[in-house]
C-alpha cells in the first residue's frame, strides 16, 4: 500500500506523537509498504525531502503554514495538503492527533479526493471522561466535530483517549490501537550495558511542562534522600518549566542529587535507560498513554508512575510497576524508596514489564493491527462504491 501519515508534530520537535509516527513508518516500510510523512513545517530551514532518523530513512514532506509563525494552531496551506495527497496517489491517509490543523485538513482533503482516511486520537483533556461537559463542548467546537467525523475509521492510543474522542464522534466505533516501541532497540542496549550507574539512579524523560508533574518528583527527592542518601535524579528534556525547576532544585539544596541533562538525542536514550535503576512518570493530568513507559519497560527498568489517564492501562500496580496517587509527594517518595531498596521487587517488575511490552506493544504487533485496519477501511470503501 501507499500510505500517508499526516501530523502537525514531527522532527525536529520531539514527543509521543513523533515517536509513534516514526516507529509506525519504519515498521510499515519494513513490511514492504510505501510510506510518506506529511508534516507541518516548523522551521524555515526544513525543506521537502528526506529526513534521516535513527530508525530508517523516510520521505518527509513538510507543508508551509499559511503564516510564517511557529504556533501549532496556525494551519498549513490547505491547497498544498490536497496537492500532496493527490500527487502521492495514496491508498490511505492516516492522520495523527484529532485536534490539530494538519491532521484535520488531511482528512478533509482525503474525503474530497475519495481516498479512505483513518484518524488516531493521541490525547485527552481535563475532565475527559465527563460526558455532560464534553458532548455540549463538542458542538460548541463544531468545526472539530465536523472534521473528525469525516474520517473513514477512528482509533485511539488508549481507552482513556477513546472515551474522550467518543464525545466528538457520532455513530462510529472507536478502536484502541496503542502506541508501540522498538523492543529490540532498547533490549539489546540493556544487554550490552555492563553495569548500572554507581549511585541509585532515578530517570525521567519527557517535556518539562506542568502537567508532567516534574515539580512533584523534585519535591519528593528530599524524602528519598533521607532513606537513600546517595540516590540521584536525572531529568531529560526541554520545556518552559526548565528555569522554575532549576530554582526549585536550588531552593531544596538538591544540586548534587538532581541533574538536568536537557535535550538528549534519540539514539542516546536507550543507553540512558539501561544505566538507570528506576524510571518515574509523575504526570498530573492529560496523560493519554506515555511512550516513555514503553521505552523503560523494553529496557528492563522498573517503573513508578502516577495513577492518571491511560497510564493504568499500561502499568499494572504491583505487577509491571508501582502506581502512586497523583500529586502526592509522600506517596511518590515511598514508592521510589520501596523499589530502590528491594532488588527482588525491582527485578520482578522489570521482568514482567519487558515480557508485556514484547507481547503487546512491539511495533511488529502494532503495525500488524494497523495493516488489518487499513485493509478493512479499503474494503469498506470498495463495498460502498459498489453499492452506490
């Protein structure tokens, strides 16, 4: 098949959607499909052509925004999107993210060109499961509702994301197809790593934004250090909370125990996971999935994560990780201490997590499900055209 993966979020920016699109493209290409990634141009110096990633060489078509502003809500040129889809002669258009302009305009263009389309919802918002709030809101935000319903098929990365997008959808089944991970890429590095860092090391990887709860994790560190004085926290990522977190670290006298590493290239992350003793995801809200959880699980690292959004769908408390109460500094510290002080527990959580991620979340498994859904969408279109 000729497949277009359409997204507002792609490299050089980083995040869960980018990781999903890149990983899916790699596996689909490996299976013999022809894949192009259509993305909104976010930097003037990025031109149409090929982008070399750590996974494969993919064709990425960057579409200019209607105004040269680095704001995600500024849409790309609709005529250009339609031109790209028409010229590509795609069998299916797969849009990623239900509330961004490139995805929605791609679905609209596909409908006009009579190309089957699929939409994957990657996100949730506050009070995402409150029907009496979001159903009326979906009609207030009618343009979103209208464009979302143009998709031939809708999927979501988690049950939490599926329940949220249901508020905007009329008469369509929402199918859950989770995020994936290149299990071997992380597992092989973990096997090659001779030893962990000398100090008990806690790792966070992700954006430095309020909803990720980094301030809760930093505030938990003094409690952890009382029990494990040589423990250290490594924070990987960038975001608007950077300076605030640095001030918090300084105010708590944690400069020797908390290190902010900034941006780390994707190809270096497997080694960092493998060197750590524990991965923590302290999200406060709007966490539909958490791709970094899969990366940590594939690396054989035990996990402590907050009990919010789609996280409990991945992390089974006491089996593949430990869950703590959202925003609860003491509970988070207790769970971290429990894992770092109990090697048997840590090994059990890591073993179960790696087994689960290989069986359920490897890109081989996820891409196979996507192929089946693409074929189903194409077959439905052929049948509908035959009846008409």
